[in-house]
C-alpha cells in the first residue's frame, strides 16, 4: 500500500516523489466509502401503509425496573395512526389474547372491525394460541421475524414518541432520568394516548381520531399512498434484479457489536431474491440477510465480494422471510 490517505492533497504530500498523474492513479485504486445522502435515500423509501382500513401494528412497551405495570400492549393504526394501550404484567400468550379481546371489543364499540395485525416475532404474538385467537376473530396476522424494523417503523416511532412525551418540559429543573419520567402510570398513559389521538399528525394531514372516525379520510389516504408507490415504480433503478451485486447501509444490528467504520458495507453481496419490498442478500458462504431498497446501492465491478454476514448465522433464506401471514 503506497498510502492510507484518500484525498489528493494527502496523497501528494505523503508521497512527494509521485507525480500528479501517479497520485491520481493511486486515488482511483483506493476504496472510497460512499455516503448515502438522505434526499437520495428518500426516493427509494416505501411508505408504510395498508391497502384496506382498520389494520394495526402492535408491540410491547417495556417499563423499567419494578414499575407497575411491567408492560403496555400497544396498538396503532397502520394508516390512521389511532392508538390504544393496555397495561399488562407479563408477556404470556394468555395475557396477549386477553388484551387482543379487549382491543377487539373497544373497536366494536366504535363501530370498527379489526382486519389485520402486524408485529415482530415476540413469542406470545406468534404462539399457536394467539394465532388461533386471531383466526377465530377473522383477523389476518403478519409476523416480521427477522428484525426488519423499517417495516415496523410506525409502531417503533410511536413508542419513541410516548417516551418523548414523558420527559420534563423544556427549562424545567426536573431530571429526565427520575422515575416519574421513565415510567408510565395507567393514568399518565391514558392521558398521553388521548393527547396523541387528538393532535394533528403531519403524515396523515389530520388527527388520528379524525381519520379513525371517518373511513372516507382513510380511503383517500390509501389512494394517495398507492399513487405515490406507482410513481416510485417508474424510477429507472427502483427495482433491482436478482443476481446483481450491491452494498448495503449498516445499522446497529449489522455492526454486530463493532464500532462504525463506514455508512455502507465495504464489501458487495449478491441479491439472492426479492420478497415483497425486501431484498435477500447472500454472502459467499451462503448466509442471508434482508434489506429494503433504500438501504442498497449498486456495487462497482472492482469492489470486494463479502465472504460472510457476521450478524447472521442462518443459511436458509426462509429463516429471514420478512412476512409470515396467518389467516
């Protein structure tokens, strides 16, 4: 290696014996870390929505320490963003079914029938008992088992919003890590849910309560999302073919405990297949991970091939299937 530097001035000053032409040649041979600019990535981001009304995401909000209750079972509309929260003290399938029944009943009181639930691979949510309970209530169930949390962005963002709402007001003398700002009492949670449901939401251009109570608004929102997706599909390289090599944006899970050295993976990986809006990438040893389109950039021919994925020890592509549907 002639020099570790990647700018012309550094190369020229560190190897003064090289001519300008030779310095530029060295630069071309160096691996340069490409930056994934946000405006560019946004073009490839699929908006999260469902094509029919009354579909929800759900998850558990974990309380700290000895808080009572220990958890809240959170539900939020995939389109209308209308939210529900139920206090629970364990993560068993039996408890999950109890909150499911309460959630179904609360929607029925408001003239709604739950159509679909989407969640991560929490044990209770993918248990046979919970699956059967959804089936008995004619609710489609979708599990996202591979940590593809961009798919679960709406419920993840909502839980972060609740935690933000539970922080001290600006310029207050209260400390943000005091118990009262880390824990949610049932009364406080109810207050925050009511505030959230009745506040203007920029993504849907109205309050969650307005859209939840007016199905016409939700259908108009769905139509706009479908139109935007159709426009995205006209982007020349939006859909990537199987068999080409790409580099991917690295998140915390991809780092596998290592410190970040770059935004994108240094190595390139082949696209094994596409499932829905997710791409399965395969390393030389056969391991698989899945990524969304906005996380990928086409690789150059002279970039190194990735030998493995340290963050995944599974070889079977079905182990990272990003959506298992139960009816």
